[in-house]
C-alpha cells in the first residue's frame, strides 16, 4: 500500500527508476532525496558495465503537498563500460525546458494560467 500511495504523489519516472533516500521538512519545505537505481539502461545491457557513482544532484521543484513547497533532489547514476572505459548514463528529460520544475508541474501551471 505505501508504494501505491507514493506513486500517486510523485512523478511516475521517479517511483520507477529512483530510490527515495531521505525526506525531511526543513522550515516548511519538504525536501525529498532520490538516487537512481543501479539498473543499467536497456540500450546498454549487452555491454559489460560497472556502477561508477553519481552525477551531482539536481534540484527540481514539484507540486506542493499539503500546503508545503516540495523540492526534489535527484542524483543520476553513471556506469562505466569495462571494455571501452566509456561512461554510460540514461538520457533523462527530468526538467521542463526553461524551468527548474518537473514537466508535469510546469504543464499544470501553464494550464491554470489560462483561466
């Protein structure tokens, strides 16, 4: 049941591809930290790889919850191809262009600004 509730509150791609590491309320702002799961992207699954840490965390504003601002701290994973030494990563489009918000939240604000 808790997983189903989380899926209703957070963007689908986060629930599916990221683990929640920490959530805390700091001065009325809900901060939720995510780390990408150690699952190699399917397009690279035929290559020998090694988990190679994370990129710097990005900060994304999401829908407010219960009157609180919500900030998502997202750490994307990177992998190393053992054969070539090439760094592999997923190509995420986490942030709506020109904003620091999730695409869903940006579309919501765009829709309500029309009324």
